[in-house]
């Protein structure tokens, strides 16, 4: 009884109606995260010498690519609910019900950002560095959508901050009514916010550049995500005893660590300009490099 009284209650609903229009908490969390990340990016981009007025032009490319990439990754890693027995393929389009994989969102979002930065005449690496902490804050806010949807919670726990979900969701997870679960949405939310603070500090303290702040973001996030993923009990594909997203965290995290070290050796310090070099300047630089 004490555990139940101390539990974190789940919201009774995740959707409200404005007339016939549904207002979904998951969508609001994603949109709020994007807005907060955008304003953080504008300030950090200006601090690096970039034109803050160009940020929105780049974001116009990055956000749609990121949403599509996040959804594709989710469909690839969790196909049964849509294409398996009893699944409905049309639900693959219902992103407001949840299901955006961060790995796909970052990967394809980076493609969109690269296109946007090239069109804006600025370098991609410092833009990614400026964006990194805002991504973590956006991901933290986005986890509130999982909270309202009562999804992606962890295994049973007797800790005082256990999460209470609806009886239907408890039974669907295979546990008796009254069971409390690890609030993995909260764990990841707190990890993301703490990681964002660490990255901002490291970026200022060591003047990271040439994409190293972004690679540090990937590394730190992978460490936390691997731990949180290990607690979750939602359906997932397993390989050699680990969930697919655990393997993704391990491999992507190792790749980020290697990239962080190699880029630091090749390009110590920070860029002196965020602008793309004009062709003539690039040719002169290449000629000088060849002469050495």
C-alpha cells in the first residue's frame, strides 16, 4: 500500500478534443521539444559566429527529414504491429500515436541539415555542434509524450517512484493490477537534461569544434540509452541476449567515441569561421597543402 501511495500516477488521458480536432500530448511534446531546441540553436549558432536568421532555413530541411527518419527506424525495428499478424499497415502513418526512433531521426535529420547548410553557405560540422545540446533537451521533452501515452515503461519495481499505469496496460504487459513499473521516460528525461548540461560545459571549457560536440552528444546519449533500454519491457527484437536498441547504442556509441578522438587529433580547437570557403579559397588551400 505504501508503494502505491508513493507511486507516480500516469495521466488519465493523452488526447483532448477541440471540437472535432484531437489535441495529442505526444504531438505537443514533440513540437515543444523542437521549438526549445530551435531557440537554443539560434543562440549557440550566433555565439559561434553564424547568422541566426539562417537557422530557420536549415531547420526547414532538418525537421521533416528527422521525423521521416524516426518513423522509418521505428517501422524497421518494430514491424509486427503494422505488417505482422493482426497488424494494420495504415497505422504506420499514425505518428501521433507514438513511434519515432531517435537513431533514424538523427541520421536522416542530419541529411536534411546537411542539405540546408549547403544551401545556406555554411559548414555542417559547426552547425551540428551548435545543435547538439538542444537535441538532448528536445528528446527530454519528447519523453513526456511517452508518459502521456503510457508506453515504453520499464519492468516491475518496488521503488517509491514506481510508475502506475492503467489496469488495461498493466494486464497487457503481463502483470497483475497494482504492479508498479520503472518510469523509464523519467530516467531518460533526467539523463538527457544532465547530458545537455555536461556537453555545454565541455564545449565551453575545451572549445570543441569540427563536429566533436555532436559526437560527444551521441556518445553520452548512447551510454544513457543503453542503460534505459535494458530496463524496458516493451516488445523488441533480441540478438544474443540484448535488445536491438541496446546493440545500436553500443555500436553507435563506439563509433562516436572513435570519431570524437580522430577528429580531435586531426582538427584540434574550433573553426575560425562557420562559412563555407569559396571555391577559389578552397583551391588555394588544396594547392598549399599539396606543396607541403
